C-alpha cells in the first residue's frame, strides 16, 4: 500500500484545520456534523469561516507580478463578456455545450459502468482510514478506452451525500489523500477520478485509422480522433456522467459534491456546468477566463492543455468563456461553487488576475439565482484566493474552507 507523506502533506502547520474542527457545528458520535436542534430550540451558532494570512516568507520570494493586477486585464468589461444574464439563458446554453461534447447523441450519457464490488485496497491509491469497502467502476468508451473510477464507502456515514474528487493530470497523491480523507471523515462516499492517460487510467488508445494498433497519445495529440460525430472531450467527461448515473441509481444521494485539482479543477469547472446533478463544486487551480491567462506570472501565459484551450476548442469555448461556465455550475436550487486559486502556485493559474472578474461574476450569479417571487437564492458563487503556500495543491487551509462551507452552508440542505 502506498503512503504519500511529503512537504505538501504537512503544509500549513498551524493553518491546517482538522476535518472535525473546521465545521463549526457540533459533531455526533460518528464524527459527522450533528444537525439536530438542541433543547430549547436554539440552533447552535456556527464557527466563523476559516481565514489565514498571506504567507509572508513565500510572498517575499515572488515578484510583484504575483501581487499586482496584470495590465492585460485592465479595462476588460467582464459583464459584457458574459453571455448568461438570466436563468433562461443558462437553460438554453447548457444543452448546446453538451451537444459539443457528445456529438453523436447531443445529450449526457445514460449508460452505467461495469461494477466490481469489494476489490480490496487498490495498490494505485494512497492509504486511507475509515473505509468500509472499495469498489471499482469501469467506463467503456470508443476506441477501446476503459476509464476506471474508484468508489470509497466510509465506515461511518450519517447522510446520503456523495463527493467526486478529480486528481487531474497525475497530480501528487498527497492532495488526493488529504481531501478524500477529509470527506470520508465527514461521512461522504467518495469517488476518485483521473484524466485520460494518467494514474490508473489506460495510457493507450486505438489508432482511429487502424483499430488493431494502439497509440500512446498525449492530450495534445487528441485532435487525431476528432470527427463530425465524435469529440475527444468525451474521454474526459463521460466517466463523470456514467459514474453519476451509477451514483443516482445506487445511493439515491441527497446531493453530490465535486472537488478537483489542476486538470481536475478544469473538470470541476466544466462538468458541473453541464450536469446540474452536481450540487456543490470546488475547482482548484484549474481555470481562468481566456482574457486573464496571458497575465499569469508562471508560466506566462498560462495556456492549458488541448482540452482547456480556445484555439483548440473553438466550437466548445466559442459558446462560453469560463465566467459562463462558473455561472452554469452555480445557478439552480441549492447549488454553489467556490473557485480556489493559489496566488503563488508553482505551476499555473497564479497571480491575482482573477480579481478582475471575481466581483462581476459573483454579482451576476447572485442576480440570476435570486427568485423574483420568493426572493430566495438559487445559486451562489465566490472565489477563494489562497496565499498560504507556493504549491500546486489543495492546501490544508483550502480544504478547511471547503469542509466548513459544506457543513455550515449545506448541512441543512438536500
């Protein structure tokens, strides 16, 4: 069994907040938030949202480009950039995007995976505690590709909630370990995903010209498989949709959360925009609107792989830039998204260029999500700038905010 303990695992020191103490609500015997109203009918007051200062040592080691608004974003009218102005706009745009991914059907996949139950501890995974059972889902797709999704059922579960965790382009398993363990400790059934060709997923794909041959493509090679009836974007998103079908049929969850890092952060920005069955989402270090990317300090510009680029996906991203994806992922009953970006990220999507769109996107989504009759909110979006570290990760601080948000804002919701 693999153990992954490195400097990221201990990142944060005093900033790290344990899963239990991050909630703000009392915990029951199973370690999950207690939702019962105490004697006297007074609801316990939640703890304040976790906050953390800028890491002064790391900030001092970075240039001013990590602390100041890049010139390239100055003067950009983000409100004009967004195409979604109403809930009706969101409902009209979503199926157009779905049709760009699943060209052959024009709708989200309806199939189910092949299920192998109680497979033991998969050697591909880091060490977890409190797991009752590991299941394995196999998702068959065109060109002989079969993606794998692992299902971790917690020993103690007090609610019918499920969480997807997506580890992206083979990111370090320490982040997966930290985040999934926090969710398990909160009683969530956790599904683990990775991008095509990374981690436990196959590294080969059938040659589109000769099915008897296997090729070892990178993501940037995928245009070779594109046609009028097939988009390789489906390789990235079909496992999520098929796993969601399985989750709905098996667990009948009251809600499904999604968290992802890097390429998994991209998936956690895009997939919840296409499938409203994702209730809450927390994409981390995975996307920026296209006008912001040239201002990222390192690498400059931040471009992303094939699946993340406007010049490579003009049909898909021609319909919507990322502010609209954030809106699509956030609007709807009980839906919310917190985008997490690391200011000093050693990889990408760093700096403070996001400050150019944060307020405008938050306000637009608040307006769209407010019911004109009841004045109740049907959607929420915000951005967390994490300046506590310099890694490409979901830090202990960011995780504490995610768990706090789920416990305080969502414990009473489906």
